C-alpha cells in the first residue's frame, strides 16, 4: 500500500507514468467511467476548500466510484476532540482511499501511519500540496511540451504558499530549470527551500521584488494570492495583500508563449481582463486537476487502465 504525502514520494518515472495516464483519461474520459466501480473515496477536509474537494469527488465519480466524508472540522468528530489517528482508523473501515486536508503541517503523514488504506495529502497547512503540484506539472507539460529547460517565475506569497513549496521541490528534479522568486521580503521563500532544495541541488535562482522586470525572461509565471488565513494579524495582511497584481499591461511584457498558472482561488492578484489572454492557463489547471486525480486514485488503488490494455493487445 502506498500513500501520497509529499510530491517526492513518487519518482520522476512514476510522475511521468501518472501524467501519461492523465493524458489518456483526458483524451477519452468515457473509457474510464467504470474503472472504480464499488470503490469509495473519503474526503476528510478539516479546513475549507472548493476546488480540491470537489475535484477529488468529481474524479472518483467519473471513475464510477462513490464518495463520503466531511467538508470542515466543525461537522466532524474532531470538534469533539477526536484525534486524526482515531479518525483515520474509523474511516479505514468505511472507505478504500482517503483525501485529507488539514491546517496542521504533518497531519496527513500522521494519518498515513495509522491508516489501512491509501492516504492522499490534499494540503497540510503551509507545507505541501502534492496533488496540486501534479496538476501544475500536467498543465505545464501540455502547454510547453516538456518539463525541462524552463525559467519559472513564482510570484506573491512564497512563504506560506504550500503549492509553491511543492512545485519547487518537484521541478528541482528536472533538467535545466531556473527559478525567479518574486515576493516582498516578508513573504519570501522559506530558508529551508533555498538551502535544502535549490542550493543543495545547484538549481539557479534569483530573488526579486519586481514582477515587471522579470516578465520578459519567464516561460511560466505562477501567481499566488496572499493568504489571509495564514496571518496572525490583519494589519500585516492588509499591508501586503496588493503587493503584486498581474494586469493586461504587464502581460504585454511577457513572451508570446508564456503560460500563467494560479492554484486558485483568485482574489485580486490577476485582473479579469487577463482571463481572455491565450496565455492564461489557470482554468485549464482546474480541469486538469480532475484528470490527474483520477489517474492518482487509479494508481494508488492498483486499478487497471483499460486504454493501456487495449493498446497492449
């Protein structure tokens, strides 16, 4: 039995296989509509989510499976003081696989140690978000045709942004990758990402406060919102929330084939007129997330790929 807690839990070869499966699902979703018949996914979401929870549920339903779970801590027994360990022991009796989001870093890892079924980390605090990273990789590969030889700009909240941390860790294993880290000083990438990931692997990077100056060199621009829920006082949030806003005018500075990604939800860091730019890929990410999570559920449950079987014959 395997879990997905950290994006590095999968090798590069396994990630490529996962992306290939997601591409096959995207090309012919109907072929996969009964793959997970009689299987059940439990969505254990201890903090609010729209896209991730619904995406997991849509993925399981698209595979012909069933869904159960809770959308927030307040409607679970956690509100009565039940531990994550006890919750996962109980849910292991009901479901075949679990997707868990939790505000505390490390909670899905702890759950996996007590679980009798595969656990997927659907986001833990400001730490990791591996399935969003898989979604990002699928979107980048479909847009650019590769995951190597790219200059990737990450802009906004790089301190608390779990999607940023996961993406850097994963893309650092690709060849000829360079990062441009765009943020205010207070929201810069944590030191452990700089030292343990970038510098330890000799990945070129630069830190800057200027989005405009960085635009011409980027192949990918990954925008993030400043997350109000991660701040201890509202004054700091208000001061920093409008640090970077991507506009149509700033897009004019970018390469014709640059792709703009965003894990969503968007607040005001991308203006609405950018949505019509063909380089805007963030709503594609939403659709790709369903395909990649379908592929992940199939992989962790060891379900057969009907398309691969037909191609083998």
